[in-house]
C-alpha cells in the first residue's frame, strides 16, 4: 500500500480505503504473501 500511495500521490489511509472499494466492486482481490503473511 505504501508504494501504491507514493505512486498515486495519496496517503496510505486513502489508498487502503480506495483498494477496499475496488475489492468490494470485484476489480481487485487481496491475497496473503506466503513468505510473511502480509496482505498483497
């Protein structure tokens, strides 16, 4: 989320909400990183 926020010129909180809305509309999906269990 941090890299995406930097590239979009938004703060991380705004990007998290944006991705949540995109996820709810089924434009994106969240998955767990198998190495460290962070969301991706």
